[in-house]
C-alpha cells in the first residue's frame, strides 16, 4: 500500500485491495513447494526466474545478512477526534515535554474512488531500545493514560539470499527480498518445518503451513528470515474466518463474520504494525490468519455472497471488533480508547431482552450475582447440541483461575516491574457496561498500585492473560488474615467489544439472518460495498 500524505491509494488485483500479512520470522532457511505455476521475483517485483511449473521442493538460504535496529515508543492515547487529542497532548507534555501528536490513516482510495477516511490521531512519547524498557515506563504516564508499545525501524535489515530447487536446476541470488508469485491467486504454497517457540513448554516446535497468494521472504530485524503473505481481500477473508472460528458452522454466521472482518480490515488501514513491512500480523491482535490446509464450502459461499460488504456508521467504515464469547453481555465500542464520548456501538445484553436482575453490571453486588449465575443468553451453550468448534468454547462462559499469593506476587513483579511486598487485596475501581474491569487497585505491604485498561489488567494478573477482565476476586486467608491464594472467578473470553462470535453462531443456528445478527451487535449500522462506494 502506498501512503502519499493524507491519500492512501490501495494496491489492488482485479479490483480487490491487496493486504500484506506477517506470518512468522526467526527462520535460518525456508523450504517450500508451490502447487502450480509461479515465478520468482525480487524486491522491485522484477522476475528473476520465470515460468516455473515444477512440483519440486525449493529452498531459500541466507548467503549473508546484516541485522536491523528498532526503536520502541509508547502510544499514550488515540482518538478520531482532533480536538480531544490536542487536549490530551497538553496533559501528556506536562509529563513528557517531548510527547508528539501524529496522524495515522487518511483518505483511502481504491481504483481512484475514495472509499473511506480513517484519519486517527495518536499521542506518542519516549524512545526505548527494547519493548521491556518501554513497558517499564508505563507507570510515569498513569493514571492519565493507558499506554501501549509500538516500534519503528531505525536501520533496515538486509543481505543476500539464494533460492534454488531440489535438483539445483533453477537458482538465483537476490538482494534483500525474494517473492514467490503464483500465476493464480488460489494456488497453494506449502512451507515446511516452520520453527516456533512454545512458551509453556519452553522449547521449539515445528509445523508445516499452507497459504495461497504470493509469499514474500525477507530479513527480520535479527538478520534471520521472515515471511509475508500478500493476498487480495476476499481470499484473505476466507482464511481469516477459518482461523477465527473453524469450519462446519452456519452460513448466516459465516456471512456476518465475513462482513465484520472485512470492515475491520478496511477500517484499520495504516493504523497498525507501524514499524513492520506488512499491514497486519496473524496473531489475533488484528485478524487471525493461520496456515492450516482447509476446504470449507460454507466459508467460500459466505465470502462470495457478501463480497465487498462493510459496516458503515456516521458515513465511515467502522472498525467492528469481535471476540470469542462475551459471557452474556458485550462491552461499549468507542472507536478509540474511550474519552467520555458516547460509544459508536453500545454494549448490550446478549439475548432477546434484559432481565430485571442484571440491569447494571457496573454495580458490584449485581456483578457478583451475574458471575455466579448462568443466565439465559445466546452464548450460554449449556444444553445445546453443538458443532466441535463451539464445544471447545463452553468452558469460557464461566471460568476460574487460581494462584497462590506468592505465585501472583511474582507474576506482578515480572509484568509491572513493581514490588508490592505481600499482596493483601485486589480492589475493583471501575467497570464497563459488561462488568469488565477498567481499573483496579492492588493493596500491598510495601505500596499500593493501580492498573488501568482491560488488557493491561488481564495481562498483569496471569502468566499469559486472564480470559477476560469480567471477574471477581476471592481470597483464601490464613489464621492471621493474610491471603494464601487468590481465585479469579469470571465470565467470557476476550475484550467483549462488538460481536460475540459464540452468540452470533448460536443466533444463526436459531435461524436468524446475518443482517439480524449484525443489527443485534452493531445497532443502527448500514451495510455498503467497497466496490461501489465513491465518497467524492
């Protein structure tokens, strides 16, 4: 994608915008096979080996490399409202006089037609050599801001690559980048033995992965190999939907997820992955995009039947988040970090009507009753006959996670850099509409410490993440009243904003249409096609 100031003209193929998805990095070499005709190209997209119709394995090998260098910084605040961002900048500069206001996104053009404006204003601060150093600076900007870490490249990695087939009949040396471009975008490329790291087991694991479309191999910041999938929007979405929820699910649900995912992809152009040579990654921080070899007729039909359709509200393509299971109530979608404005899409009870018992989940006595009950909602799967993809989700409607006090104290030291001494209590300060915690206070023998932000809370209180921030904290005490253990009892999995994938799937099983599903989760939304929009 080319960004020319405030105009972003999307690269396209047959009218569809093309996206670049980061797949993996850290590889010493890469073996692959292409299931059809292809060419090998360089960084400028010039062909270096043409007309290949071989089914042999190929290898990409590093001949020489140089590492790059990144710098890390904090994003303190983001908003689509310039006036609000400027007001926040004044506060940020009282903490750090070097804080800056930057503009992301802009006017989005597809084949010469303006299809959206997604200008977003962010406040940035700091200059750090590592992500850990940046995270340790969070506390100086709290409680005024809820920071997160971004990065940009100070020095690009590069080097020489050799690409050759198994018989060494065809080979070439290329500088910096090798692009494998199939003649047909549906052609599959199998990549063998991709090395990853299992954090839980603390050891390497290897997997074969399959993608379609072009694959670009280049150097990562360490001077090893990374891979980027370059693919048009509609085939991209087929793999996204399968990665997000699996297969064998109702057509109307797949259609609703296709529209929501397409909206998210189009709304976030030039908002994410600021320091990387791709638009999105495949981790779930944006849209999941896994290398499974799959075929699913329902997903194919859903994407084709909704081709180009996105969700509009107030004349803009909207970022329409979704999550695994809301636990019975979705959270407000502000479109930014939340700043006192009315939400673009308000969180709502995930059922036909709101019971009197649960009218305000921001009330501590009501949220306690809510979490300890199993109310009737779309995503309460108890007693339903379910496909396998949903059967695995049941355990997250209500869940428990427990730690010894010492275990949790050590987690907090690693995650926050703070030594609180003996952790006595975790106090809820603020909850959102769904009961998800937005701010908590930790009471320790050495100091108290506040954490703001749904994701920050979930991360700080677990080895990885708690399933959601909609939880109660229960303690087991010794004879002196000192905690022995902390038990988190919660509801749902994910941030809770936008569409509950589980609830939407059940609605489709109950014969609701995709339009009715979207009306439920994104009230007052309009559906339009990016292949027809022209915002002159």
